[in-house]
């Protein structure tokens, strides 16, 4: 039976990227972005609230999905599916889409007034910190797709030598405290393969925990028995994080991984309890969410470039960029998916293949 709550949580998390990346334009924690309009602590605090869990949750959900996918696919079929769903869209959009958004960063910060062809050449011949905010090479939002492809391929090794059934009894015997303490290996793995805060090691750990631990119904039922206490803990730790950041600019690495892990557990259980059903939202965004992820940031950056020059009112800027980029992304998705070859660039074909 399909776990619809996994789909719904994934879809909602991807939609959350619109306000998150909009608010990044006013971040006050020193993180560069393609367009930057000065510091706003309130908008930045919202990012601080969701940042510990919203991208980590996607890797956990991917690990859980891999467990169910490998139950009905051979390793060869799984690899082919990953290539079509992840690698091909990554390569295509690295060539076509990402240079487009870094063009606007170069225009905004450096006054570049050349065209896209000239910038495209610059993009692939200049490398700095891989952020792309100076117009140089970056994977942009496609870092998630690249990481997920690498992790998916690498994980076939532990899947082969440590089969799911072999560790089932051990995972099912874990106490709630032991499950909570699993944030420690996540935190330790953060420092493995860390590229400017994007950690291959941490996301590998989250993917494997999704596969071996959180796809296990017995484990989920045990966590669910303590959901009220965990929810209180989640609220307290999340509010504490917001207060610590807002008043003291504190954003400790160990603490954030702890809060993020608790958040993931709570969101999974409440998702299982309240989102485990197929609705029109589920059916539509199961096809649309992946293309939305690929397209959204490039469209958002281009729109923001013009909005911040036309309007000086913060609320209007935020609203126009967030809502406007969503509308334009949806229009772009519906237009591109009607073009047979180009649709594969944004993952339309591969999404249908997982049904």
C-alpha cells in the first residue's frame, strides 16, 4: 500500500521553498543570495525556524521511498530510474537553467550588462566558492538532485551487504531515547563531504535512517506512542532556537541537528496520522513538485531582480516575489510538460515512472 503521507510531506516541503528563498533576499546571517536587499531579522528568523528540518526531511523521505521502490524494482531498474529522474535533469538544467539565475546575480551585484550567451561562457569557465552569487559556476538548487543521485548510487553498497531484513530486529528493539540520540551520528557526519554548508555525509546518514529505520512500521508505531511528548519537545526546542537566534544570534551546530531530528520525527508521525490519504492535492503535486523544485529558484531570482527595482515597500516586494514566482513556476511547468523532449529535462517523465 502506498504511503501517501510521504508524498504529501514531500510536496508541502517543496512548496515551502517559495517563502524560504524569498526571505533569503533579506537574510541577516551572512549567507549570500543571488539578490540581496539588506538585513531583516524577522524574515531571517523564519528561515532559522524551518532550516533545521525542511531539506533534511526530503532526504529522509527519499530514503523511505527507496525502501519501497527497491521492493518492486531490481537494482538495475532502480539505477536506470535514478539516472532518468535525477542525473539527466541535473545535467540538462545545469547547462540551461542555472546559468540563467546566476546571470541576474552578476547583473545585480556587478552591473553586468552583457547577454546570456556571453555569460554562459563565463559561467562554465570561472569557479570561486560554488555559490554562484558572483556569476561563476554553481549547481544552484540542483545540489539536492546531485547529492540525491550520488547517495542513491552509493547506498546500494550497504543495501547489498546489510539487507533491510538483517537489521529489522535491531531497529525494532531501539528505545525512544536511542532513536532520539541518532541525531549524534547525523551531526558527526555533517563534517564529511561538506561543501559550503551542504553536507554529503549528513544527508547520506538521513537517507540511510529513512531507509533502515523510519520505513519500519513497528518503529513508527513506537514513536507514535510518545507523539504528544515529542510534540511538546519539538515546540520547546524550536521556540528556543528562534529566541536564541533572534536575541543572541546563536545558531549552534549540535543544537540545530538535535532540533532538526526531533522535527523530522514529529512531522513524520503527524503526517502519517493526518496526511496519509490521496487527495486532488496529492495527485497533482506528485507530478508537479519535482519540476517545481527544479524551476522555482531560477524564476524567483529573475522576478526578484525586477521587483526590488520597481518597488521599495517590503511587504509588497515579499508578496510579489513569493506569490509571483509560484504562479510563474506553475505556468512554466504546464508549458514545458507539453513539449515531449524538453519535459524530460524537468523530470516529468521520470516522476510518472515511479507510479
